[in-house]
C-alpha cells in the first residue's frame, strides 16, 4: 500500500511594487492577474484567487507539499516581474519591492479571505496599502517596523 501525503496549508500572501509606486494600470493589472494564475498552475501551485492592484498584489494559495514558502513567493514574484517587462506592459522597468507578507488562513476562513481579496478596489478606497499591511502584521501578533516600511 503506497503512502500518500495529504496537505492543506492556505497562505494569504501580499507583496508590493518597487517603492510601492502605483505602476500597474488596470489593463496591465488584469493581464498580470491572469498570468499569475496560469503560471501558478503550471508550477503545481493551487492559487484560489489573486488580485493585482496598481501598487501591490494579494494571492491565496494552497502551499504545495515539498515547496517552501520562500520558494513559492520567489517563483511568483520573479517570474511575474520578468513577464511584465518582457511583454512591455508598462513604460520603463517594472519590479517588485523586496519582502512580502504571508499569513496563514484556516480552511474555514478561505471564503472570507477570497471575499476580501475580490473586493480590493472597494477596500482601498478607504485604506492605503501601508495601513492594510500594518493591520495584518499587528493582527498576526507581529511587530510593525515603520522605518522598514516606507
């Protein structure tokens, strides 16, 4: 009888554009969103939902067995910035800022997180990305470092 690994490790991952500049206009963001989904699937990463804002991105993934969180984030960020530049989606050079936020999500909370990610445009009419990230950091019992988050 073969042994199987059964895993379910939901992660809400957030990362920003270089200097948190609003580099991605809506049409470019939509194209990048579709590409991120397709690329994740190609790499064996189940991406339940993503939303690419002008200055940051949210994804909800099920971390695959055998892949480290850093590896998955590097794959998504590295390949997507290369893809944006290769396809000339914006004028000039595009890049992501160093670092990311990754927050665990219980299986029972997946629908709520999907709703949150899907409503990003509405959400950011009231709160900036920096305010949003700070709230996540503090909600998860981490320490926000103002000087590192400018």
